[in-house]
C-alpha cells in the first residue's frame, strides 16, 4: 500500500501556472531571451511558476556535449536571475555534464527566492529509432520540491510512459507534476501524448502540467533526421483525467489556475493510491 501525505490545510489551495510552448534553437543565448520574455509575462500575470519544455536551453538535433553546463553554471544562473527579477519560479530543460563523455537531460527549477534545484531525466528515450542513451546519462531518483507550501513533482518527456514514477511522487506528497518534453513526431504520437498525460494524472490523482516544444513545421522550419523536436499540444490534465486546457502545435503561452482542492476530492472519491497493492 502507498501511504499518502495529506497537505497542511493552511497551504496554497490554488496555483497559477504559466505554460510556455516555445521552439528552441541551437543558440542558448537566443533561447535565454525567450525565457526572459515569457518570465516577464508570467510575472505580470502573477503566475507561481513558468513551465518550459525539455531542451529549452538547446534543441535536439546537434551534439549536446559542448553546450552542457552544470545546474549552477552561467545559463542556469541567468535563468535564476530572471526568476528573481520577475518574482516567478521557472522550470526549463537544459543539459548538464554527465560521466564518460555523456550529458544529463536536466530539468532546472529556479525558484523566485533564489533557490535552484534540478531533476535528471530517469527514463531515456531509446524508442522509435532514437537512442538517447548513446549521449545521455540517466538520472537516479525522483525529485519533488515545495512551491508556496505545495509539493510539486518533476518529470521529463519519456518519463510520462512510466506510471510508477508518478505514483511515487504522489506518495511523496506531490499534488502537481510538471513535465517538460520535446515529443517526437510520428503517426499517432499526439494522441499518445494526450492519452499518457491524462493516464498519469489518473494514476497519481494529481495535476499533470505537460509542456512540450512547439512543432517546427508550424512555423515553416524544415525538419531533418529523427531527433525529437516537438509536436506542441501542451496540456494540463486534472486529477480526474479531464483536460483543463490544451494548446495547438504552434508556439504559444497560456496561464491556467489549478484548483488544488480537486486533488483531495478526487483522492477521497477514487483512492487508487491507498488501494494499490504491491506485487514486487
């Protein structure tokens, strides 16, 4: 049985999320300017956190080795400065150095008060003819963090196919899971993306905020090779599996308010986390 950590009743009961569905380039400084512009909007909109996709720092499709920086390196420090300037937390995908010449696919979380933490993607995308593990080293553990008294979980792209990660974060207290992606294109992939986000929300009876890279085709950018460059269609799935908001495939920005009380209502009505049996 999975034990559930019930939130303090005095904590935040609504969370405002800003979703930035961007199209990253192979210029980290140019991508930083996108972060800066969206953080300014999110700050003006009184968002608690701006959620940006996997590979915000640098798009897939070229070598990642020479652009990787530590989670306290120059690019990450710049994101942290932006978060503090605009009073909004920021989650953005970047790449940090790994072992044996590989990198880590890292989700950077820069909090408005200056604290920075990170999550290294644990499930690597060795699927559909792409082998992320050739160049990327897997992370080892789930990550949750506190945002205004609310426990929030973090996941990246291919992680969305693995229910145990989401139920583990729920057991650790997460009521919201933020997921950045650069989802690979292909037949049925958009349908799978939405289905998986909704399924993981149901598994964890938590909100899943899934923000992906925009589709390069939507702005006339030619796509070469099989690197997962994004399909757009970012969405927020509620704890009951319903879709709160969804975007199309082009670059976009959206603000959504999450009713955190719905998490407890859903967990009371459908206590799947408490009813789960361990067959290991």
